């Protein structure tokens, strides 16, 4: 008769089963590798904010993609289109529910709203500016064409920096490695040695 110890996580969900280094922790699913979080695909985070380690009330569904950084060379040669096709085909994917406390959830939402506001202003502003021009003032389209992409770029940077909770540094069929965790969260994680 086979006895299954249900107190232990399944072998596939336990990083120690393939790293053979960290001690199994059924109560804690994330390991630490320097500044990185390491967890098995398919396991849930412990409900602590990844930024400050405080008890988390909510999670943010996060879809991640990762490929070998050498693939970026394809964007230089043969080109961005080939890179995009290859990257889509070979990228490893993971979907995580990342826990955050109320403070960091609100901070993230504010960054998203700020990015949207910058985007709207960068489109509406040049249009309003153009409407004040008369034919004698010359062609205002060039000004608008310069300002709209600039505003869009700033909005994108604000959204990425403010809204992104974790960034994958490695994903394969079993493991996800992430940066972006705060030291207070990492301090709770047993180290990968
Ligand atoms: Zn927090």
C-alpha cells in the first residue's frame, strides 16, 4: 500500500526536488536566490506583500513571459519582425497571483492612473494647441507629431516602473525566478544554497 504524505508539497511543486538544496517548507512556497525569488510553476505565493512583507489582502494576476536574452540579438539582425515571431514561439510563460498589501496596491493603481493621465494629456494637449493655430502660423502638425509619441513614451515608462510588481529573470517548465521583491519579503524566504 502506498502512503502519500499530504503534509508535503507535491514533488513537482517543490523547488528542492530538483535543486536538491533547500529544505522543503510546506508553509512557505518561495525561496530566495540573492535578490531573486524562486518558486515552482503552479504554486501560490504565501499571502505576504512581495514589496514589504506585510500581510496581503489581495493578489494581482500577473502574466509573465521570458526568453533567453541572447534572442534580443535577432532584433538587430535580421530584424524586429523575425525577433518578435521567434520570441513569441520560444518564450516561456507563467501566470502568477502576486500578493500585495493595501498600501502597495493603491500605490500601483496611482501609477496606472498617472500613466493614463499623461497619455490623455499628450494627445489632447497637442490637439488643443493645433486648434489655436491659424493658416499664417504655419504647419502645427509637426509639433503634434513630436509631442504625442513623447507623451506616449513617458506614459509607458511610468506604467512599467509603477505598475509592474515582479520581473521574470528565468522561466522554464518548472521554475520561475523573479526580481522585484522587497528585502522584507526576501528575508522571510529560505535561501537556495
Ligand atoms: Zn506592501
